[in-house]
C-alpha cells in the first residue's frame, strides 16, 4: 500500500493564486466578451530589457559551438554571476558577502519552501498576512497541526500585522526559532524600517533564532530609511538567511532565476546543541537535489549588473511604480483606504462596507471586470482587505482605475 504524505491533507483550500485563476477562468468562459483587466497575480508584463536579451542570445550562440558549449555547471551558480551579485547587490551598500555564500536557484518561491529541508522541528513565526507559500510549505513538511476554525494552523506563531504599525510585525514576547520576515511586504506593499529590523535582529541573537528574510522586491524601495538587505543591520549575518529574485526586478517570471544568501558564520544546532554551519547544510542539499540554473539564464541575469542593464531595469521598475501610483491615487479618490504602492508594486486596500475579501473579489470581477486578490488568502489578518498589483500595462492600469473611480461605491 503506497502511503501519501498526510500533511498535504491538512491544507484547507487550493493555493490562493490557483483559486483566483480558476474563478477568473470560469467568469471569462461565461462572459467571453467581458473586457477583463487583471490586477491580481504578481506577474510581470513588460518585455525583458535589451541588454538582458542580448546576453541571452549570446549565451545561446555559445551553446551552439563546440568551443564554448556548456554542460553541467556548478550547482551553486557560475562565479561570474555570484561575484556580480556580491559586488552590486551587497558591496555597493557596504555589506560584505562572499560569493560562496550565494546560491543561484530557479526561484525564491522554491527556496523559501526548500529551506525547510535543512531544519528540524522548530517553533515558527510567520507574518499575518503574508505570502501563502510560507504557511503552506510548513504544513506540507509537517511543522503544523491541523487548521483551526479561525483559518490559522495549530503550532504556528502568527505575527498579526495591523494598519496601526503600517503592517509591520512586532517582535513577539514568546520564544520562537524560525522567523519569516518580508520587506517590502507581499501583500501589503509596506516595508520594515531600520529601527524595527534592528529589534528583530537583536531578538534573533538573544533567542538563537534564524530569520528568513524575503527581499524579492527590494529593488522597488524608494524611501531612504528602508534597508534593502537585512545584512545592512549590524549582527544580521549571524542570524539571517536572505532570499532574492530576478523575477519582479528584471522580469524573469518566465525565465526563472533567483538566489539565496547563507553566511558562512550562520549556525543552527543539532539535537545535542552543537553548532552546525547552515551554509554547509544548504550546499549539501543544493548539490543533491538541484542541478543548477542554465548557463544562458545566468548570463542573462549577469547582464542586469552592467551599467546599461541596470539602467534599463530601473526604467522598467519606474514604469511599474508609476502604475502603482496611479492605482493608489485613484483608489483614494474613490474613497478607499489603501497602503503600499510606494516601495512596492502592491497596493493593499480596505474593502468597502462589510464586504469580505472574496465578496469584494466577486463584485470587482462581476461588476467592473477587474481581477484582484482577496486579502484573506494571505492569512486571517488579511480578511477585509484586497491586493492590487501594478504589473499590467499603463493603458490597462488607467482603464481599470477609471472604472473604479466612476463606479457608485455608495451603492455598496
């Protein structure tokens, strides 16, 4: 008898974005002429910048010649990319990261789930609301009990994020071992300021805890008091793992490339309390379960760090942030309370009246032909809120906002 991983059976619903896609598909099939605009899933729409395409083509041409053909590459990533990351993403901000502390992968979504492979049973704290992968992967691996009536899973420590703190999680009074922090935050679009990150690093050091810091949207940060990396905080290299992605910065959602930083001095502990280097464990996991990102993709990623490539990427990010501003200002004009959209491509909105998140989803799709993402899908504290993304075209974004502004919200 083949037994399944029964932890999967604890999951109370399908993956959030799959459910959004399912409901949208059903609506379009019933209303094929509806001019639906998607401001839901965080998928980029602008083409890859010219410098990246050029590097991609050159690398593909190399693969066509015997003299420059590449077979298996190093699982951790090619040195040319790891060195460029260390210099440009960290060295430029006064942070010293060794290229051997950087592991190239095919996506931060994968890494934030797979990182649990090198950890045992721990007390885990997760932002609420937050990216659903954090909770779901802990359920899948067996780090939780069953789902409770309030939508939370038994065994996890939820860190409620509220508008009073600009949706930033406060340091808990109880002890936890692993902590998920994301800044800028998905879904709320807000970011964690320097002083609060300092408190989190101190907490982790005092409790011998590890912070999983998801910085996938750091390139969107515009305010000067917001750190781009947790390693900008003194002492963070002793307590934090950082996840980065090229998906939302360079448009690699369909190309797939990301990286994880695990400092060599970062330690976990075995059952006897002996310190163990996490860099070594992740390297073992990476080399056993992953065969590396393709050479053309890594060459394309490295082009992001050329002067021209960086300039082109900044232009694309500015495009999406302009969209975010249009959405944010339009929603405010329509009377909504909203957050984010300054250091992030996401705008977090309070639903009108007494509408739940999914009721607002159905209303937006049914009456305005606009797709967004229900806040409750990001955790119980997201109920009564809704997320819009700035990743559509400028034209579609303006059209969607025009529909929202012209709608009679007093009728809700």
